C-alpha cells in the first residue's frame, strides 16, 4: 500500500503525474505491483486533490482498470468540477474499443 499512499501524497503536491509500468514478472501482474486495489477510486481521489493531469502507460497488465472501473470514472470525474486530462491503457483499449470524450462537455450551457 506504500505505492498508493505515495501517489495520493504526490497528487496533493503536483498537477501532472505520468506512470510508466515496465515489464512485469508474471507472478506480480499488478499496477505498481499492488494487488487487490480498486484503482478507479484511487484515481478519483488523486484527481480530487491538486493533480489535474494523469497518464498511465501499462501494457503489461490491463486488468488493473477493467471496464467497470472506467465506467465509474466516466460517471464520477465530471463531478469534480475541474478540467482534467486522463489517459491510460485499460481493458477497453485491449478490446479495440476506441473511447475518447471530453468529460463534462454535455453539462456546459451555451448562451
């Protein structure tokens, strides 16, 4: 859990964080080698702090962010009320589902 606490603390200090996961041993196929973590809630907590930009490159273990988790982020990130930039490898990418959307755009009123 040290990695999770480190990221949460870092997201309070920095606006931009990039995570590059290197090749992972098949026995430790987790993002940052942290098992049994709901990364969607951690990512949401990170964005609720100072951080507004997050890039995660993790082509070795895409299951860290399953479709359920991406749906959670799509629903909750716009509620933070700030502009964010988030890009990550995930199951949707692995399944050749291209998904790009500016979250919160549909909530803006045009006069």
